[in-house]
């Protein structure tokens, strides 16, 4: 059974207080797509509470083990889902929940935004953040396979899910686009995002592709 997330815990994680009922959104996407950066900008613009799923996992220790080689946590997803659902329902303001694990569960949100990034650029972002090489490759592969879109659509239904390509946009541009989607100014979704196969090998392994004649 979920232990209801106390208000002080949500404030500690989100740095926010509480008022009237508003949109509840999930920003998800493969690590490095810019969720945290964009969610922070958007929460300021919208005066929304902000809930970082990774922080919640750490604060409540919702993991059963930690991989010694890369520090990856085996998260107890069902417990995490219950904690998040309680926190989202309790929040009276708009709330932005962000984290890649959000696509793997069902949360009481009205909209899901999946941030996408061309895998080669994603690789560069992760390398510059000193992610371990195995994690860089795994995440580039996940992005190449549309991992977060596939799971988001399965868990939340296609109608709620909007993809946004961040590859050539600043975090501020991405936050502005999300705001337009939420306000209804952007009415139509773009085409489904997929990245050309030719670049996948290079994106996943980091090796330059040589043409073989
Ligand atoms: N739109 C963008 N364009 C270029 N760089 C960006 C953009 N958004 C974020 N970044 C950079 O990419 C890196 C990853 O950003 P961020 O930490 O927000 O990603 P994340 O999706 O939250 O990753 P994680 O899942 O690991 O928490 C950071 O160095 C950030 O400055
Ligand atoms: Mg983040």
C-alpha cells in the first residue's frame, strides 16, 4: 500500500506551495532529452508545482538495489507509481511531473509530453555530461527505438501523448512549445518522430560509419 506523500515531502522535492486545480502533465523521454531543464523553465512560466521522479526515488529510497558498475538503480515501480499518484492527486495547482520512468507507469495526468532528440546529438549531450559509455549507448538505442513514445502510448493512450523534437531547439523554445500545446494554441500534433536508420549505428556505438563499396 502506498504511504501518502506528505505535503512537506512534495514541497521539499518541488520547492512549491499549493492552490487551485489545474493541468497535470508528465514530461518524459530518454535520459538527456532535456526533461529537467525544460520542466524547470515551464514550472516557472506556469507557476506550477514540479515533481522530479528521480528525486522522489532517492528521497523515499524506492529502489531495491544499485548496480555497482554504473550506479543504475532497480526501482520499485509499483510503489513509485502509487506515491506519485497520491502526490499528483493531492496537488491543487498545476503540476509538472518529470522523469523517464513516467512512461513506464500509469499516472493521473491529463497530458504526456515525450521529449525526443536525434540519437547522435543525444549521444553528444550525454558524453558532455560524463554518462558512463554503456549508459550512453543504451540510451541512444532506446531513443532510436522510440522507447518512451511506445510506452507512453501504451500506458496513457495515443490521444494524451505529444512528442516534441528538441534536437535543434533551445530548452526555452521547447518550454514555449509545451505551453502552446497546453493552452490549446497548438491544435495539431506533428508527424510521429522517428530517426533515420543510417545514423543509428554511429549514434549507438559512437564509431564513425565508413562506406563500404
Ligand atoms: N533543448 C536543449 N538543447 C541543447 N541542450 C539541452 C537542451 N535541453 C537540455 N540540454 C542539455 O542536455 C543535458 C541534459 O539535460 P537534462 O538534465 O535536462 O536532461 P534529462 O532529460 O532531465 O536527463 P535525465 O533523465 O538524465 O535526468 C544538459 O547538459 C542540458 O543542459
Ligand atoms: Mg533529469
